[in-house]
């Protein structure tokens, strides 16, 4: 049964990694603006299309 | 009579038409300007993201208007970071409104060389720009933003100290840590719950317990730190609030569990403790959601510009207005704000005091007369001699008055504060009684049971009820256009019994004055002439005349027209042998005369219009037994009209100074009334702040409103009775939530005092009570708002008799008058 102690330690370590990732994300400001990215999400795609159209015109 | 022609840029109907070189049609030069910039930079994708009509129109400001930003003094204050090749600035752009705006503004580097990166915060309506100061000047960036329709609002507030860090970050961190610890303690505690036969090896039990202890220590020390701090503060101020029982419960939980782990080697309550802190923090987060783009604590700084042109050695040099002194000579242009009380030296001053008094009619000031800070010059250049420094001016002094120092107002005791005053003594006496009972029966178990009672009475559900219910109502109301500052303000609203109205701008509409024509009937041709003459002017009177005759506007403006508008002297207009004059006969006279080909045709009179639905609003409020009063800064000329609206037994006070308004409210408060003040303009600022609930009416995209508890648009005013009812209903809901948490407490106290409390029982009943309060609060407040809102929706449909104003017309007209 003592293997369970190792498992506990391992699971805690994995969880700590995720906690660390969360803390880093908050500190680096990723949670400061939780609305604008939702507006930004479609933009790049259309830009690429435009570029694609342009390059095909040139060909 | 005319077929519809959508503007290429804003997609709205073109009343006047402006064509570009390739023959595309625009409704105004502002729209054309934006379109051309986008076209030249291959950014026309903008229009694919655009839905409906665009609200942005190119600004008419010139690059020179922004030059002051480049002076070292101002530059230094605006920049957040500065290096020789990299600088950072942030602007507030009130016109941001859709995803296309974000798309366009984040492509600033394509529009302007030297801009390295631009990033939008949509809710705050802010753009954060990194640029290379060697390649591009601050003024050029601001100018470009204006050109594409996002004129930055740069005012004194832009340079005052701001918290750069999001205040929520701290809370997020604590929630994250508490959640992590809660989850892992649960994991470690679970085996002990399943182990009913005590068959687990003792050393494993200890390992689980030690892990829980370590995690719980983090929760108590870090995640719960704000509660320790708050409890300490309230002890220091001898003010009993809910933080005391929270901290008490927390300490007992922690100490008892530590004892169980290290001395008794039993299962602990750490899972309950961590869950309890986690839920409380979540409640706090729910309550803290606020509107980032609205500022409720606005002071004069957000109304005043950054700089003014001061005369130094016969040159007009932009100078920060905080550095202006008495005796300085300054120059103002069209649209500039008078920065401090001053005497007119030169030029014709037409001052618009609308955001000081709410009165939109311009005041003509003669040479040598005093101009008050906050007025806006409309018309030509004027020069002024300052009488006072900025912070000595009349209106600024209002802010330094008593009510603006928040500490002078007694702290509002919320419902939960009141309850905790009873709660704490009751819980303590119950534990003493239970302790005495066990002392005489089984003295060994006395401490165990006292601590069990303290654990189970921990007011987690109680604490959650208020943020959940008020927070949810706050959000639901915000979606309906009623923006309230915070949950405490909402609670204060539920106590209101006295409502004070301001007149100008609150009861009367600033913009929609009724235009009346008296005189000889006008022919179709004459009407079309009047439309052509007024379309070019930006004066409010001309605009309302144009609104009336715009259907007579010809498809295309004739080529050879002569138009001249002199400030204060009316419009002269010539077209195809016709000569038209529109203006005042005598300066002092009321009404605008129309002269066509030398013949006086008639007079236009403007009558201020009372908002739709005000009379029934007043009657409804009276029916609900609210006491009502009206305060006006104007003279008594509207007394009859107001008497008709308010009926009998309502005090109507005219010619009130800002101080009179403030004192009126203070008097009522001394008579134990809870007063709500409804007003707009800076002259109500004192009264709004002094009142128990200050409601600011705002017309322009909620941009300009003094400090208040809530901001609404004018046409939402008729919803007041429903909003008041919702606030009252919210309070009842809270009583309901208290009852629920009390029921759980009664069960819990029974179990604890009979000595049957186990960690498993605590771990179930505590979250259960919190969850039921949350579900009850969410459902209850949704039903409550829906119930009243079905009325509101109908009323609004009725009251929307006037069409929403199109901002673009206004902008374009302004441009033309300047050209």
C-alpha cells in the first residue's frame, strides 16, 4: 500500500504544475481583459483569405 | 419623394450627398474621409465586419489641434513607458462599439509608420499603443485616430494616477489557490469517508492528514487573507460585521482540525474549511463584476482638457491647465472648454454651459464679463484673462466641499451588517449554553462540542446570499440599460423614500426641443430654400430647423451657392437669385426670424419639451407614496409647466445654486429621509453625491456624467418605479435566503450540540447550504426582474416616439461650418 504515498506526491506535483500555469497566466495579464479576444477570434482568417485571393490574382 | 441611397461608409440614408472621385456616395465628409483612408491602406475588410450602420465618423480636428501633446510637459505625463525607440501610451476612445472597430484599430501599424503595436480593451474602450518616438509623434497618432473616426478623449484624468494593474488579478489568484487546495484536500479526505470500519493503515491516514494540513495552511494564510484583514479592521473600528464570525469559524475549524490530525489522529475538517473559503471568494468575484467602461467616481478631472494655449511672449503656447495662474492670458477656439473662471478680453464668446447647468442654449458674453470654468466656447477664437487658478474656480470648489470627502458621510449599514450584529452574540451564547450543558454531563467532550457548534454556524450561506442576489439583479438591470455602480448602491436604492428631480436636462430634454413656426405659410420652394440654408450650419437652432424641413432638401445641392454664418449674427444664404437670412432680429430677442428675398416670413420659436412619460411617472411615484420634490437652477419662467407636471403638494424650488441643492438634500436627510437625487450636469454633482442614491441622466453614450450611484439614459427614466420595485423585491429575496441558511443552521446546531457532528456531515451540509442559497438567489432574482421587466419593455416601446439621433449628421455639420 505504501505505493499510494508516491502516487499522492506525484498527483500533487501534476496539480501544482497546473496551478503554476494558472498563476502565471493571471500575473501576465491574460485575465485582465476577458472580452476583447472573443471579438478578435475571426479576424485573422479573413485577412488570410484576402492575402490568398491577392496572390491568386497575381498568378 | 427621394429613393434611398446608402452611404458607402456608414450605410445610413444620405440626406446630403458627398461624392468621391470614383463616384461613390457618402452622407458627409466625415464618412468619406474614413472610407478614403481605409481604401488607401487596403483596409476595406472593415466593412465586412461591420454590421448595420457604422457609428464612427472622421473627426474634423486638425493635426495642429493635437500639437500640444508633443510638448515635453504633457508628453511625459501621458506616456506610460518611454525609451529612445519605444514608448507606450493608452487612449480612451469613446466611439469603439463593435468588432470591426477592434479589427481596424489593431491594424494601426499598417496605417501609420512607427506604430509598433496597438491593442484594444473593448470594455474599457481603451487602445494601448506601442510606438517608436523617433518615427512618429504622439500628436500624429492622436490625429490619425481622429481621422478614422476614433477621436481620443484626452482630459485631465488621462494623466492622473491610475491603477495600472487589474484589481481582479489578486482575487483571481486567491480563487485559483483556494480552488486548488480545496480539490486536493477533498481527494485526500475521501478515503477517510469510505473507511467506515477503520481498516485503513494508520500511517496512510496520517499521510492524508498531513497533506490536507499543508494545503489548508495555504488556504488560511494566503487565500483567506482579505478576511483576516477585514476582521481586524472592523475590530479596530469597533464595528461588528460579518467578517468576525467568518474569521471565528475559520480559526476554530483550523485549530480543531490541527488537533485532530496531530494529537487525536482522526479525520479532519480541512475539506470543509477550504470549501468554505473557496465559495466565499467565488461570491466576492460574482459581486465584483463591474462595468469597466463606466466611471462612477468621475470628478472634474474628466471634464477638463489637458492643456490650454497660454500667451507667452506674444505666442500661444500649449500649457498644462494645472499650471495656469491667475492673470494668465489664454486663447480658446471653437469647442474648447473654459479651464478656469476668467474675464473675456477679445472676441465674441458664445458659451455653452450645458454640462454645467444642463441648459443647452448658448450664453452670449460681453467683453469684460466673467466666464465660468466648464463652459464651452462655440464659435470663433476668443482670448481670456484668468481670474482664478483651476482649483480656485467656482465649480471645482464644489468638489472640495464636504460631501465629496467620502469619510464625512456615515457608513451605510448593509442588511448583512445589521444581521451580523445579532448573529454574533446569538451564536456565542448558544455555544456557551451548549458548553455549560456538556460541562455538567460529559466534561471531557465540552470543548469538542463547543468547537463543533462554532464550526457549523459559520455564516457561509449568509455571506453568499447578498452578493449573489444583488449581483445578479445588478447584471440583469445593466442589460436593460440601467447601470448601477455596485451592490451596495442597489441596496441603498431599496430604502429610498424621497425622490428629488432636477429640471433642466432631467425632466426636459436637452436636444429635442419642440420647434414652432409662427408667420406666413411657406411654399414648397421656400421650405426647400430653408433646408438648403440650414443644412450647412452647426448651430442647434439651425439643426432643429433643418430637421423639420429636411424632406424638402433637393437631391443635389445647386452649384453656385453663397453661404455665410457669423457667430451670433445668423445665416446669410444666396442661391439662384434668392436671398435668405435666418437669425435673430435683435440679439436679446427670443426666436429666430426667417427673411426670404427681403420679406420677413415668420418666426421659429423653440419650446423646451418635457420628456415623454414624465407626468405618468410622477403620478405613479406619488401613488407608491414616495415623497417628491423638484429643484431647478433656472428662474421661475417654467413654473406653470412644472406645476402641471407635478401637481399639488410637491415643493418646486427655482433658482437654486448647486449649494442650495446640496443643502436641500441634507435637510431632508436630517429628517430621516432616504433621498434619491436625479440629475445631470455638474451643477447637480454636489446633490448627487450627498444623496443616498444619486442617479445621473446621460444622453451622450453615457460618457459625460458626474459622480453618482447609477447612470441611465434619459428615456429610461420612466422605468424608475419598476427599478425601485425590483430593489425592494431584492431585499425580500435576501430575507428568504437568510431563512434558508437559518434552517440549515438550526439542523446543524442540533447535530453539533448533541455531539454527533462528524467531518463527513460538515463536508456535506456546509456546501449544500451554500449551493441552495446560490440556486435560490439566482432563480429568485431572475424571476423578480422578469416580472417587472415585462411592464418595462412595453412602456419603452410606447415612449420611444422620437427616433434615435444620428450622430453622423452632427459631426458632418460641424465640419462644414468650420470649412
